[in-house]
C-alpha cells in the first residue's frame, strides 16, 4: 500500500534528512492525508482501536466523506471532520478542533444527532438505527474545564443505576493540552504523536508501534513536498490573521463599551449602574 504523494513536474521535493520540520496533523490538509486517505486506512484503524477500546481492522472501514467538507463558513480555519462507517453498521465522526471552542458542546450534540436522523429514510423504522460515535480531538483550549482527564467518554446512562438508555450515541473527547508528560499507553502514544512539534518528538513516539512508524513515514513524505508545505504555511498564516482580527475586534468592542460607560457616568450613574445598564461585567 503506497503512501507516496503524487508530484507534478513543478513540485519541488526535499530530502527527508533536510526537512526543517514535520508538518503537523492538526492542520487540515495533513490530517486528511494521514487519517482520511484510503491508502492509509491501516493508520486510521490503529488510531480508532486506541480510542474505541476494541480492535478495528482496516478492511472494516468505509470512508464516507474523504474531502473533509466544512458545514459553515465560520468553520473554515477552526474545524475539520471526517465521517466513516465500520463493518456492522456503526458510524463514526472524527473531528479536529483547533483554536476556538465557542459552543463546541452544542455543536457536537447537533452533529451526533444529525448522524442519527440522516439514517432514517421515508420507509425506515427506528429499530434500524445504527450507533453513532463522535471523536473530538481538541488541539488547543479547554473543552471540559470540569475535569483534568484528557480522555472523556459520554453516553446515555441512567443517573442512579448507570444503565444505558439505548446505546445509540457515544462521544469521546481527546484534549491534547491535558495529556500528562509521562503518560503511557496506546491512546496516549497516538495523542503524543498528533501533538508533537519537533521531528525528534515524532521519531521518539513512532518507535512504539508499526502503524506509528508508517504514520511518520507518511508525514515525512508530505513534509518533503514543497507544494504541500506552501499550502500548510498558508493555512497557518490565515489562522494567525483570523486570531489577530478577532483580538482587534474584541479590543475595539471593549474600548467602545468603556466609552459608553463613561458617558452614562457623566449623566449621573455609578460605574456599577452604568455597566449593568450596558450588560457589561
């Protein structure tokens, strides 16, 4: 199963030993090649096995949306997702969350319920519904401030006796910033690999298993493709620009808000009354 990136005559390639850095799979085009390419289903299968806790074979995976399409314009730099189906009928949605975390809990709930609804055609019955699983990888930020655990799993358990209502929906959250430095295990190794920043870090983790060695080979090959490197850095610059624009808008909004506060104070209100009237904290 070849992992080589097809190069056009105009595409420059670098020697692996000359690579200044390994391109991160937290960026959409790299994530797509590493986990969403049909040629790399063995890598995806090993990662899914680590997350789901049961053996997933590469032959049991059907990629449903290899293009990682986004659902709304505001997702263009922060979110990418991949849909697949496992033998037996279980649907899985893998989502990489980079940067903004606004309303992500509601978003995940909407996605997973939408995956259930879409299974029902006009003549289908409820008993035909197959389980759906959402895997949310959080590269930055804190999705679940209630816990320090990097891996959380949600279902539909009864609160007192802890039995499942139907077992049709499961949500896994994987928060990379919460991964302990000395953590060990198959899932921990995959998350270390995904969050690595330096070539030496990738190489150290890749020694843990054959699928991760192959994953590093794929990353080295795509990182040597100058065309992909250009696209990668364009996306990173675009993300930095978006963050800068949001910071500017926030600062401008704060300045405008304080100007209104001072105007109300001049009219006789106390600072607390002015802030309360404007809905400011």
